[in-house]
C-alpha cells in the first residue's frame, strides 16, 4: 500500500505543482491518476520513487517513509515505464530488459535467461531478443519497456503515460495487455494518463485531478460515472455533454447501443438461463 499524507511540491517562482495531496493507493490494484496537462499527475508518480522530492508531507510504502530508503535502491525496487519506452539504443532487447537485475547484482547469464522468459509474459516473440530498439515498432518497444519494468519482479509498477506515443490500434492492444498482466501478476500499479477512457478501462481506482493535484473525485469507474462529484468531473468525463449517454437502436441483426453521435458502442445480448 502506498500513502500520500499532506504532500506538497513547490517550485520556485510558481504555484504549487502539488498542493496538500492525500491519498491511499491499495496494494495489488491499479490506481489511475488522470487529469489535464499541469494537474500534477506525473509529479505525484515520480515522488513515489523519489525522482522528485516533496517540499512537505510524507509518502509511505507499506508504512515505511520512502525518505528512509536510499534513493537509487528504492528506484531499482520499483518498476517504471515511461511514454517513450526509454530503451538504451545501443543495447539489444535482452540486455535492455536485464538492466536492473544486473545492476542489482544478478549474474548477467541469469538475468538474460529471465529476460527471455519476460518476452513471453509481455507477448513478444523470443526472436526479438537480439534486436536493437531501432529495429522494433513503437508497440514492440513499449512491450519491451514493460518487460524491463517487471524484470526485478517489483511489487510496484509506475506507468507514466506509457501508450501516449503509439497509434490507437496499438494502444488498444497494449491496454488489453496491461489488463491481462494485472490479472496474472497482481502488481500495485500506479498509471498516469490524460485520457479518461483509458483511466476507466484500466483503473480499479480512478483519481481525477485538477490543477495542483487537487482531487476532484476518487472512486471506481462505476462510482464516478454514476455520481460525478461536481460540474468539473461531469465535464471531464463527458457526462454533461452527452458523451456518456447511450441509447438503443434496432437493427436487422439485433439491438445495439449507440452514443450521442449515433455511433455504435456495443450490442445487447440475452443472458442465459
């Protein structure tokens, strides 16, 4: 479990990037921080592994203050996946994945064997192990980035808009992959995005942020869609402009659900006995 207690991050000559933020992030669930640019979501993420230090307040992991841990050691114990994958261009895929275990003292041969197995976990063919990042597609690079984040078998995986740079089809594939991995591995995932649809798809807990990381609402996707806390939340999720409104439409092949623009969103099926 990760806890933020009255955390503030203040930079010189500007408003607080994060102002008096408190939140409990449950273990073995996916918590999504969602908000517009400047809402402080990436700053919050990077304070968990001390890439950014808070000005005030306390962040704990399983009750232990992160400041009591040596920063580099803490970062190596937490998986981190970024938007651009951040792969080392002159290292082959196998060595990119094995980077953190080797830094932690795992023999290179053992780390490489584990890296090969992780290609299976993230849905990549093992023949890609000897390629360089430049020889991979954007989606393949992101899968390698996820594998690298998992390589040290961390309890916590931080994901900073990891799918923002790929096309919509690849993004949907990667989202499904994250859902599968979470079902199989049950990590504590903290995921940052500006896309509310992605947040609702992936999040067990969704945190909608306003400027300064002020929490507009926190809850499950169903709780937020059923009862938006205020006009800001309703507007952000599209409730007050009809984006989330669905209606039925009869077709030759059965009844479908359409959105406010008349686009088909799903099909009604009869439940079995």
